[in-house]
């Protein structure tokens, strides 16, 4: 059986490509299940230190599958939302960082998928939006929660209430995308940054990801407690011995993730 998600590996970096171009990579239950299965496999691979998610063709992901949702009952809609939330939470909970390389349309569930990643690199042809209100529904895979946390409440409100599409430059301006690249340079740029991340102490990067993710919704004193505990734990690793010794010996460190 062919999967809607292709996975390739290059050293410590994995790339996941959503591959349903005839429907602009729309997220059906099958696509979401394939994505969830691919994430589960990556989560079990100790050697992976960073990942990139992108799409085939002119879309990153043009949203949840509208044809599939058309006849859903309330219970089916609820289950579909739960599936999307589960897969996107699994991405957010991966030990290592994930870069969304947004090659084209990132609408609805596509924008929400990008938001579940650590940060977004966009092609100059990318288009972002949460157009669900055009269909008479709300974002259902985390958009009402992750978008305001990423770009601020007022900007998120405008995007979600109007359902309008914005281009890559606007996404950059509002802090949704970290950087914009020419279309043929996007994947190379994402792979380069992923490889750079993968060259750092993987336990330190993983701890930083966990702290940023878990701390964002806590009061600052509580969040800082998390950091204090994790900072001390970092001194127990072989990687910190290697990192500090390498600095003092004026050589490049070789991290083992131990
Ligand atoms: N769900 C299901 N199918 C979708 C889809 C989605 N979210 N987005 C696109 N498709 C399908 C189209 O129905 C079409 O299928 P067909 O060739 O069998 O008719 C195919 O993908 C190509 O899309 P098309 O609309 O012809 O491309 P376009 O370049 O003219 O327009 C968009 C691109 C992204 C502007 C347009 O497809 C669109 O508005 N998509 C829906 C976006 C959306 O509302 N997403 C949120 C869903 S909750």
C-alpha cells in the first residue's frame, strides 16, 4: 500500500513529504493516519536529530479534506478533529526540532500543521490562511490556539475571523514565517538549518525544545523553575564534557547524544 507521506533520511535529518498533489495534499483521514504513523516511526529512532516537513507540488497542505468532511456527522467531525490534534501534538512532542518548509498553500489544516512544527521557512510562493469560516466551520487542528500563541492574539483574530489568505512576505512580517526563500532554494535552506541543528548537542537541543514548549503556557517563575532543573541535569551528560573539552582544546565537538 502506498503511503501519502514519503520519508527520506540524510544523516541525522529526516524529511517528510506529504504526497497527494492532485488534491493539493489535503488532509484526509488516510493522509493524517500516514503522517501519524511516520511520526511514530521517527519518534522511535534515536539517531534522528532534526526533521523537515514539506509538500509535493504547488501546496504544502491546502487544508483538511473538504470532500471528506462534507457529510460527516457531529461524532465523525469530533473524531476527525481528535485525529488531527493527536498527530499534530505528536509532532510538537517529538524530541527533536521540526522545520516546516512551506512550499505553497498552507491553508486551514496546512497552516495548523506548520504551526505544530518548531518554526516555518516559506517559499516566496507560499500562501497562509485559516479559511475555515468560509466553509462555516472553525479551525479544528489547533489553529485557534497555536496561531495566537505564535503571532499574537489580535493578528490571529483578524486572520481567523476573515479567513483571508496572506503571502509569504506578510507571514514573515507577522512572525509566522522565520524566513522566505526562492522556491528552488527552500528545501536546501531547510535541510541546511536542520543539519546545523543536528550538529549541536542533541540532548541540549531536545531539552531546549521541551522547555520552550512546556514553559510557554506557565507563569514565568514556574517556567524558570523548569529551566533551572533542566540546566542542572545537563551537567550529567557526556555531551557537556565533550562540548566544553572541545571548546578548550580548540576543536569541533563530536556529540553522541549521551
Ligand atoms: N480539500 C479537498 N480537496 C481540495 C482541498 C481541500 N482542502 N483543496 C484543494 N482541493 C482539491 C480541489 O477540489 C481540486 O480537486 P479536483 O481537481 O478534483 O477538482 C484540486 O484539489 C485542485 O484544487 P483547485 O481548487 O482546482 O486549485 P486552485 O489552484 O484553483 O486553488 C486553492 C487553490 C488552495 C485556493 C483552493 O483549492 C482552495 O481554496 N482550497 C480549499 C482551501 C480551504 O478552504 N482549506 C481549509 C479546509 S478546512
